[in-house]
């Protein structure tokens, strides 16, 4: 039986009513301006800021890498003292604490200067917390200039934090769903690791071969539980021609036929005995230990998988997300954007300096190598003068992820105050169908009917 991690839905609901009068900014509906309203820092002006990131909640590559980045920033900006902090909350998965932590800090009048929040929270950040638009604080020209430079942001990544033509969140770290696989198990099962499965039928066939020849589990899809979040599940549904939300955002569609069929595919893998019934936290170490053949996952865990493969003396490989039959796969993005949430102008300006560093060439070269997230400044990979280029030549795991970035489908955010409950209700129905053998059509339909009552009034 799949165990649930503590959900943040209850915390969000409990704090929502008290937050209606609290925000990190003021409503911003006017046109973008090229003029900054926040003054530059004087050369000798000392400023102290805070940076809150869920990546700091987990020991290992995430925390080590972020500490390295912040140390580098401090050396380059000795006038800015930055204190790093992880979100408060009870969940062992820091991302599940992130929004409830920020809401509590906003309610207490003490938000961090810069907050890292997932793209699924974007609408709530703008509509309910009235996040500052970067364009309004620093001028649209400066914001767009930060996306440029010697190695510009990928065109598909640049607008992910935009709402109504303004940038509220600067895209920071994310991945697309990557099919990691154990090439050593492939060879032991008589499979060709140079030709990984391209569709879900082939995934099942390969998983059965791995199971029968090696006794190891064949595959795990980390997109099907409440803990995993819905970004990857949305990619599965979109790859089968569907969506979880109508085009105008007014209607839930996660019980439509494409979604039911996608859930049915995963349910069949479990029913066939090639996908283990494990929690997310149980599945990670099992794949890293070489006990699962394939693993559909964010590249944020790539560093852990690389270490596991080295320790276990097995070969790690990566491929693009499998498709449904001949339909092209529709990879979505995971991850988060950076929001300036302070109200003090000096802190806002110092926070902007931090955002620019964290989304610059040096930071992405470090993040891609040591964690595995996509280098959103994709030109770094092919620049012979870049340290990242030589690393990628020897570690091609990032290539499938980069290929999928070119045809990215944005992770959709559910609208309204009840977006977390809607998302959780959908994923609970998915999880029940896949891992508890419930009927996908009936279960998703019931969940959608219940969640539709939580949608904002038209």
C-alpha cells in the first residue's frame, strides 16, 4: 500500500482566510514599464537579505550545491549579506512545505527577500499574494536583459513565470520527465541499452524482460501520487492528447478519455507485476541501488542516481519520455521560479542581484553538473569555452532533457483559492486507480465532479 506524506493542503486551507488581506506586494495590473522604481544600491550600502528554497530541505547534492552558489554570491557581492533558509513545515519533502511556509511568513509580516516557489503556485502567487512584478520593480528592459547575454535563456523557459505580459517569477530550476534506465540490467535482460523504449508498449515489454531475466523490478513512474505533484502527471496526459484543464482554464478535464487511458496504462504496469507498489521515498533508493530497470523522473535526482550507479558499479543512462503509440510525447516542466517578496527597496534591489546571479552562466554550470537540473542557458552546453560543455561531453545524461526543453508544454496551474485541494483530489484519484486497483474512469470522474465545485465562479 502506498503511504501518503503529510500534505500541505490542510495548512494552506487553514491559513488562506487569514491571508486575504496580506500580501507580498500590491495588485499590479498596469502595463509594463522600462523604468525601474527601485533605486540602485550605493557602492558602500550594506544590505541583509534572506533566501528561502525547498532545495535546502534535503541534505546531499541539493543543499551542498546551493550553499556553494550562495558562497560564490557572497564573495562577488560583499555588501550583501544573504541568509539561506529552508521552508518551515512538517513534510519531509520540502517542496510540500514551501507555499504554506511563505503564507505563514507573509501573515506574520516577515516574508523572505527571495522565495523559490513551484510553477503550480504561480497563479496563487500573483492573484492572492500579489507578488511583485519584476517589470514594475526593475524595469522591463532590465528583466529582459537578464534573459539574454552570451548564453540566452531557452525560448520555451523564458515566459514560464509570466502572467499577463509581466514577469513575476524568473524561471530557476526545473526538469522535464526523463526516462533514466539501468543499462547494466538491460544487458542482463538481453535488451539493447543503445535502443531504450520509445513508447509505453515498449516500456512494458522491456520491464517484463528485466523482471523475468534478472528478478529486478522493471519500471517506476514517479508521476502518479499526491507526493509526486502533478507536473509529470500532466505530461502523461498531454502526451496522450489530453489536458487536466480546458484551454480557457474554466473547466476541469482530468477525467476525459486521454487521462483515463494514461492512468490505465500505468495501472496495467502495476497489475502486470513489473511496476512495484512503492512510495516516492522508497522508490528513489531502490533505483539508485540498481533494483529497478527504468525510472521516469525529474533530473533533480540525477546527482543521486549518478552516485548510486558509481557506488553500485552499474551503468546509468537516460532517454526521452516514452510516447503513447505514434503520438509525440508532450514533456512538461517541473520546478520553480524565483520571486522577490520583500517590500523594502534596498532588499528588493539586493534580492534582484541574487536572482541575476542564480540564473546566470556560473550558477547554471554548477547546478547542471552537481544536481542535474536543466541549464536554462542552453548555449553553455555547446560553448567550447564553457566548463559545462566539456562536462556534458563526458556526461551526456542531460541531452534527452535538453531535447525535450525545445518542445516544452508548460505545467498548468489550477485556478482559484482551492487549487491545492483540486490538485490533490485529482492525484488521489490517480493514485487510487494505479496502486489500489480502482476503476480509472469511475474514480477520476468522481474526483472531477467533486473538484469542479472548488473551481472559481465564472
